[in-house]
C-alpha cells in the first residue's frame, strides 16, 4: 500500500479561541495549510520547525518518546487546532527538522472520527470520538 496524504489546516489554538470568543477576526488567526502524510504509527501530529514558527506555537520543552529512530526525546509545542475537511481536533505538535513532511497521527484521526481503509489506503469518515 502507498502513502496517504491529506490537505490539513493547522491553526494557532490561542488565536482560534480568541476568534470564537469574538476578540479576533478569522483572517487574523495564524494558520497554515499543508499536504500532510497520514501516519497511523504516529501518536501526535508533527510539523517542521519553520511551520511551527509561522504559527507562533510556544515550545513546551523536550519529552521522552519512542520514534521511528528509537527511544529518545522530542520537542513538543502547545496545542494547535487541526482541520481536515469538515472535521476539527486539537493536539500538541511534535517539532520536526526544517523541510520535513508534516504528519497526522492517530490522536487527531481518532478525535475527528477518521479510520484508515487498509484495502484502499483512504481515510473513511466515522463518528467523531470527541467533538
């Protein structure tokens, strides 16, 4: 099976909440649209550092983690809002090196109610677990 990519929008969560509360216009919310790889082996979404900087997401520090490279530490940011199609989720973001591919992990997929169809490699909409 090949790789599955989706168009995803990442938004600064603080800006987005201010928009929801009426204190900011939607066009003033920091956001970035990306082509992201769906990685069902990853827990959290991950973005390259240049996109994290563009979103102005504060770093929370390094945390122990097991990644594809083995056991080590990852840099984690404050929560971002992630949108895929008409679905929305929030999650901390793992920082990746500049120029790397954005990733969508299972936490976001489950919050949005998406499942991966192993026969087609496509996302299937189900009921969201968290609204």
